[in-house]
């Protein structure tokens, strides 16, 4: 049994570290943006105006969006545009997870295009010191309706079976390339009515490509009350089949939709009844994961300070180094820099999800970020207050 370690203390209130990469001008821009996102009415109005401006092709609208909310939450429109962001994060020992955030048109051509773009992210990550993961959504390369039919055990027509087989070939191409290049790759979680299908696919890919280390990682949304049980079952399967389990642990992204569909279809809502229940389940999952780290690798994808601190404590108690390659922290680009920069500063493996894609195509993602910051109690206010505190600290330092 390894001896407990003393880890560097982490202060998530250290704004000098959190915003070390930001100039005074950039801080002021962030201040204005998060101040606006504290106002739900303004977010709702602004979101509608941005969508209309882009659809109408109003002169200058794309430029305004690109230099405000897009700049805050996205790395660029292309992989090439993201390279300065990758380098800047790398200066502070923060990795980049390039997230192609274009929501496809749902046809074979768009699925092939997405696969090809994702292969480029894997190739760029290969051997790159600051790109520890690639990531994809199964619905970016497969028809969600087919995934749902498979989960419901409904027979596919010959044409549907051909489409489904092509989707499986795309997924295997991504995971195989990741294995060949020794690049870790996340499979994102999605809606519960086809998540079982995704879980089956992820297990199959892990069985194929995780024989030596965790290359393929599945995602567990812990706002679902059954996900720790699912993780435990997957761990047991990995032990039996002799592969390593990769697990990205998040709280979740489809809460309102999940509740609405459960009510419409007449089944139990899969979401935990309270936020506290989700927080407790998430932290219990962290404990289970560290207890079983010999057969697992995990990424805590969270903006929650208490859970992040708990994981640092669990690592120390287990005698694991802060930079143990099996344990990662991750946050979204443009959010929770007080977590990312302070964790990285203390020597923990830390990465940012950096979305990219054409401005028009990533608007759904941007509007979700704006809504999320407004909806999460205290999230936007927390960002806003930390930025304000750092601006005051810098002013006082100059005096």
C-alpha cells in the first residue's frame, strides 16, 4: 500500500495565477462579457439577436461575435487558428482538448466530413506535448435515430443496417488511429435513450484498443442516478476481459431534455432529484475510481471546486503523485480559470476543452455556454467576481 503523500496546496482563489495569461485589456473584455451573462434577460435577447444577425448576413455581425463571446469560449474557426491558443495554454502547463463543435447535418456526407476532421485532431495530438486527448460525439458520425432503434432492440431495415455499419466503421477508424498514434480519445456522453448503445460501442472499442493502456475513454454523466453502477459494471468487465477502463467523469449536459422526454414517454426521470444528490454521487465516483486506479484512468471534467479539491486529497491519500498519468482534471475553455491554472500551477494534469469551428456552425454551442453561465447558480457571478478581484489586485499593485 503506497504511503500517503503531501501535495502542494492549491488555492482556487489565487487570481494572480488564475489570470496570469490575461492582459489588462483582456481582463476588461472578460469583465464586460461575464457582467452581461449575469443578466438572463440580456442573454436571451442577445442570443436571439446574434442568431438573426448571422442568418440575415448583417455586415460586421460575424466579426463582432468572433471577437467577443466566440473569442472567450472557442479557440478559432479552424485547427490552424487554434494553434496560438494551444501554445498559450501550454506555457502554463495546461493541455488542450480540441473539440470540433460543429453540429452536423445528419447525412452520410457530413458524417464522413466530421470523421475526417476528427482524424486531423488525432494526428495533431500525436506526439504534441500540449494535446493530451482527442474527443468526439458518436452523433457526429452516426445517425442518432439508428442508435435509438438499436437501444430499443428494433430491427433495422437493410438500408439502415448499411448506414449503421458505416457509422461503426467511422468510429473504429477514429479509435484505431488514436491507438496507432498513442493518443487518448474521449467518447462523449449523450442522451439516455441511446446512451446504452454508445456504452456498448465504447466497451467494444476499449476491448480492442485498451489492452496496454487507456486509449479509448467513455464518459459518465453523474447527474444520472445509475451512472456509478454503470461505471462499476464497466470496471468489472474490464477486469474480466483484460483491458484498461478510461473514464471521463462529468455531471451532465441534458438535464431539462432528459426530464421532458421521460415525462413524455412515461418512464422514471434518470436525473438525480437534487443537485446535492448529484454532487454526492460524483464525489463517491471519484473515491471508487481512485480505489480502483490500477485498472482505470480518469478525467474529472468538472467546474466544481469541492470535487476538484477532493480529488487532490484522494490522490495524496492514495500515495499518487499529482501528475500521475492516469488522473486528469479538465474544464471548458473560457470558464473556471481559477481551477485550471491553479491546478496546473500545483503540478496536476490539467486540460481545457477548446471548441472550434466556423462561427455560424458553433452558435448552438456558444448559446449553451451563455445559458449555462446564467442558469448555474453563482457560476457567472463567481467568474465575474474573480475577474473583478484580479483587476483590483493589479490596480493596487501599481499604486
